[in-house]
C-alpha cells in the first residue's frame, strides 16, 4: 500500500519509508535524489543516458544510499509512493503516462522543492515566467532585493537548483525563474508574488499545442498570496490573472511601457514609476528609477525591469533600492550583448533568442539588420516574424537543421532580401556565417545573431552557440583592424 503524501509539506515531516523514483540525473534530478535521501526516503534514479558526468553523480547517490539505473527507460514500479520527474520529460512521455495509469502520484521539480522547505520561517518565493525575458527579470529582481539588504538566491530555471536553494536556511527570499516545462505536476506551490512577462508560441515540441503551453504558463499564478503581476501590453497575461485561483486578497498589478493607470507600474517621461504599492496611488506615482538606470535600454529590458520592480515592491522593497538594484545589475551573457564593430557595422550576440517572439524583440531594437538565424524550430512558424521585421532586413544568413522553415517564410514575405544558406554544420559553420553576414552588411547595419531557434542541432546549448559567434566576430574585427 502506498504511503499518504499529504503530511509531507516540509522537510521536517516524516519522510522515512517513502519510496521515490526520480526520473533523470541532470541538475534537477540529482538535487531531488540527494535531498530525498537526506530526509530518509528510499530513492531510485532512472536515466536513459550514460556519461562520465552521470556516472559521477550516480556514484554519489549510491554512496548516500540510493540506487541508480543508467541506460534505463523503464518507469517506476507499481508500488512506488511518488514519481519525481525532471523538467525535460514531456508530460505525454510513455513512462509518465504509464505512471498515471497505475495511479502513482507524480511531482515536478517545483512541487518537491516546495515540500522540501523548512517548517520554520521558509523563504517566500517570488516567481517569474514568460516566453522571453524571464532570466533577465529574475536576475534583475535578485539584484534589487540584494540592494535592499535581503539575503536572496536566484534559482529554478536559472542559478542554483531550487531544491538546493530552499534548503539554505539563511535566505530571506528566493527569486524563482519558472519555465513552462517545470509547471506540469505542481500542486501545492503558493508564491508570495508571481509574474508572467509575455506569452508567445514556444516549446510546441514539448506540449501538445499552444493551449496546453498557455495553461502551464498560467499555473504560475495559482495560489499566489499577495500580487499577480501581468503585462498590460500583452493581454494574454491579464487573462491568465483573471482566471487564476489565488489566495483571498491577492491583488492584480500591471506593468506597462506607457503611462500607468491605478494599480500599475509604468513610464512617465523617462522615469519608472509605481502607482500600485503606495498609499496615495489614486492621485500620485512614486519614482523608482530612470530608464538610464536600466543597463540595456531596449523596450524589452525596460519592460523586464518594471516586472522585477513590481515583484520587489510587492515584497516591501523600498523605492530607492529599485534604482540601486537596476544600476548594479549585470546582464546575463548572450542577451543583446554588443561585441564591437568594424567601422559603422556593429555586431550583437542574442543567442538566447531561441524562439520567434524573442527574435522579433531583438530585431525590433535594430533599424537595419543582417540577421543570422536558424537551428531547431521546435514546431514554430516564422511567417508572422518575417512579415513583422522584413523592412529592417538588409540580408539574412541561415544556419541549422530547420533553416528551410525560415527560408520559406522569407520567400513568402521578404523575397527581395538577400539570403545566404550555410549548409555546413561543423565547427566552421558559425565563422562562415559571420563572414557572409559581414559581406552583406552596409554602413550603419547591425549583424545580429538572434536565431529564433534552439541550438541543440549544432551546439551544446545557446551559450556555446553565442560563444562561437563571439569568437568568430572577434576574428573578423581583428582582421579588419
């Protein structure tokens, strides 16, 4: 007979005798397995892969008393008390569907982390999701909280493992980046405040359709205690808040790049202002920072700063700390990172633009662009993207396995724009792409890597792709100088 899981609401509960199967021995799975072993559960880890890194982790798990089965695609035994799944496993995967059919309770990474918090004064969660910008907004939030003197960690889909973060009893608060792939199988999580920055098609190779993707994004607001932060300029996020099942008394607070109405944050001239978290908000606005305080002054970055400020203000951060935190913020790499120039031609690395929505934002920040794009399309269409940015394109260089999908959209909507197709997929592909982009560029153009696709067809991750772009650009700049 399976153990009842409802009493397992904190780390000090009686976890002894719980039989847990953890799917995946990546960062999240490894943290889950070691945490469960620490509280006395019986743990088996399964992973279909095998590698030196996985074998090292497996050795540690086994020393702690767990069992690891590498190169194993089997699901949990029918008598398993709980099945803990990593974010990379699709909800429709056979082993998950088999577990559901067998009646085995399934927890995602966030659910386990919530139940692993200390019973005594656990650090509240400020959650950030969105198709694009969530890492930037989460790190901005952490910087603002730090400027206010709070002991904070950025965790989840960025920084350290969320399970490790909740076990750090010194923290005052956790800034949690949440991907839609982490939201399935979450039941009891109750954020102090939560924000969805935007919604656009993505991860359509992971979810069945756009409705399922949206529904999982919207779960970030469920059980929110104090404030649901939404993007006034993206009506889908407001609808998510309207439909959310929240704690009684939780407020809806918007952010906008325009002048804010009541219960919003926004912009007045060049000032970020708050009309939500002040007593006289009906007639006044509190200055928080200036646009000059935002390290990258594109609309996307300013919007992210407003969302981060709203979450921080919901938590009680002072107005002055918002500006200080933004001034101290160091943008994560591969996000609209300037790499230098040759004459009036500049090079920008936005390898983190892994979907069409992100690429549209990047391209929209440049007047005249030679665009390097392509990779794994993840089921996306590029028709709307190309139609929206075609007037900005001087040329396009395509790389990656699904480059034909972008080429098709270019032929339909921007037939006069020169396109170079890079068939090579080896280590010289990016250098060839950069050189061809440079040849296409004229004075005043920007050579922009904003792939609109995932990177795994050719690179270890988007960071590896961005690093290779940066090296190729450095070589071109050196030769031209």
